C-alpha cells in the first residue's frame, strides 16, 4: 500500500516553508491557482499580507501558504489528486 507524507488535518505548511526557506533548499510546489499549478525554485521570502501568510519564489511568484497542496513531497491531508 502506498503512503504519502501529509501534514496533520487542520495543520499548516508554514513551519515547513520556514524551514525550507532558512535552509535555502530548492522546492517543488503544487498549489491552487485556478486549478492545480506547479512551481519550482528557491524561496526568496516568507511574509504576511492582508492577514495571510505568503511565500515568494526567486522568480517572484507569490503563493499564499494556505493555497499549497504539496511542497517537496509533503502533501495537504485533504489533497487526493495523486
């Protein structure tokens, strides 16, 4: 049986995003942007805007952290596309 690594139900990717940012690891991301969207690269910054937590990639793509489905193989517990 296949088992994927997931964050806990009701959890957030924020601590994991900060860890990846601080360690300067490249990331592979799936997120919601009018459908499932892929992005890759280094996280340039982690910030808050309008009450939401965001990350910005080196190519200037800004992604709301609560819109993430997966990052580096760690999935949202409610993501079932794969």
